[in-house]
């Protein structure tokens, strides 16, 4: 008779509420036994099986049980050791990749053809690659698998995209265009492969500013999501190079917005508010704005597109009755240009994305500064993110809470950890008044100089926080 693993006998005690974890239907066939040596070779074999069979539900169950069993006692040093263990790190990255994308969507993806399977095998057997993808933020839109489709296309089209800068560029393009973006000038969809190839070529020809080659995935996303057609990006670089070379630097490129004359009516008396087609004529482009002017929206968007043409992260931002812009003017710094109302009244513009913010438009721009501040310590940022993934994979409420606390202390201004910690706490029926008060105080301490994220977090727990004055 086949010996039954003691892990299977103790699994309900160890995992408790494992059935509540997304996509974690556990079966004996997928559970790692205590007689099975779990290492990268074993994980790679399991990964190949999942890809060949198109069964990522089963693979996620396997990973979930493994992470829960191997986590051990929760201490800061212990977690650091776990993250440094190659097998554990690979399992965690795979768990997050499948959870973020959706097991069913990955099943369909893997079953398409051999090219899709080859791409998945390469990705899922390379922990650094998975981490680079996962730490680049969530894909835009509501179908995360779209990002994998775009990445697969680029990966199969260009071997240079398998490492280094062009790996990051491919990932950034995939994440930024998962929700299709349309050209600003003609409303036609942008081809992500064309966008990737444009920036790769521009970099190879030394047409971009040096910061482009130093960017992480998040910053590259804020370059490749430009709304301008590729020919307009080329025109913008030529215009600056020949007519305004004094603006060709990271700290000054956003000031190209001020090259545009403020014009509300064209020579025929047509208002800019009638639309760009009516004001400039059909077939308008960046050159049209440069020649004929515009109001705040086109002024700020012109500066944004020119910045992005040179490989500098930038975006338009909304203000009350106004449109401004921000661009990455120096390392870890952003400049607010064409400004009226300041950072506190700056909102996310439609069809843009801000790291760590939600999809609402109101007052999300300060999260850009918060992200930059946290990214100054990239090692702690990466580790705190991986602890955030781990906390989601662990079923024990006590261990979840302990991991979140360690992650928040590791990098107190990683607001994504706090968001998940608050969400978990709100779902935990066993939180005491003292625990709510402790959470409240910890948030206030962590974000004492960041009122926007502080209030976004505190608002969620406000009704749970003990008010001794009211209860006296």
C-alpha cells in the first residue's frame, strides 16, 4: 500500500481556511509530500506539466500548499531567508503571477500554441524575470492576460527583449497597453509591437535622453504610453534638436509646453472647444499645435508628448478648470508644469496611470511622489512587495498579520502593503478595539507627511477605531 504523506494528514490543521484563498482548490495529486524534495528542478517539472496540460488551478494549489507549509515561524530574519531561497522565491513569484493573471486565463493562454508554451516556460522558470514583471505594477484594464499576450508577441519577435533594458521595455509596453491605447490624433489603436520597436530604435540611435536607459519598468510605462503616433515622436525630437536645443535635457524638456501660444480661436474664428479636428483641421498632429497654438489642455499635452518622445516619463494632470503636466525632471523628482492649483489639487488625467493609485481621477497625483520616495531604496521596496505577495498566499490570519506588520516596518511608505493590510483586517472578525487603534496609529505615523494616502487608508477603518470620548 502506498504510504500516505504525513503532510496530507496534517494539512487541514496547517492550512485551516485554505479554501478561501483564490484559485486554491487543493487535491492530493497537487500537494507536495514530505518525501518529495522541493527544489528548482522539482518546481520546473511541475511548471512544465502545468503548461503542457493547461492546468494552472492545480499548479496554484501546489504552490499555495508549499508556501504555507514552508513558511515556518514568522520573524524578520526568517522571512529574509525565505525570500533569498531560490526555490521559495520562485514558487512565490509563480504564485503571484498566476493569481494576478487568473488561472483560467493562463490555461487558455497555454493551450493556444507552442510559441505561447515556450514563452510561459521561459518566463516561469526565470524568477528575476517574473519579479521584474510583477514589480512593474498591475496591467491596465480588466484583462491582465492581455499583457502576457503583448509580451509574448514582443518576446517572439525580438530576442533582444529577453534581457536588460529591452526586457524592461517589452514588459513596460505590455503592461501599459493591456488596455488598448488609441492615438490622440486619429483615434486609431496603437500597435504595442510598433511602439516597442520605435523606442528600441530611438535608443539605439542615441535619440533619447540618458534617463531612459536607467528607468525601471514603472517609469518606462510612463514613456511608452504616450498618445502620439510614432511619426509625431520623431518630429518632436527633430524640432527640439534643430529649433530649441536648449530644452534638450531631462530637467527642461517639459518646458516645451511653453512653446505653445495660448489661442482659444483659430484664424477662422473656430473655438478650440469645438474639438481638435474643427480647430486644426483633419489630419492634425503635434506640428499643428506647435504652429497654431491651443489652450491649457493642448499646451500641457504637447509638453507631455515631447518629454515622452525623448524617453522621459511624463503625463498630463487635471486641476480645477485646468490641465497641467508633470514630468520626471531629475532622479526621484517630478516637476509640476503649467501649474495653477498645486500638487494637492492635481488629479489623474483620463487614460493615464499613476503608480500605487486607484483608478479614480480625484487627487491621485501625490501618489507619484510617494512612489518615488519609496523607490529610493529599491532593495527594501522589492522585498516589501514580495512579502505583500506572501501575505496574500498564507492562510493563517495570525501569520498574515505578522507578515504585513514586518513588511510595513521594512518600508513604511509602501502604501500597497498598507492597502492590503487594511483590506485583510476589515475582513477579519476577530480584530479588537485595541488592534484597530494600533493600526490607526501606525498609519498616522507612517504617512505623517503624506496626507493623501493617510486619509485614503484611515477613511476605510474610521468606523472601527475606538473613540474613547464617545464610549465614556
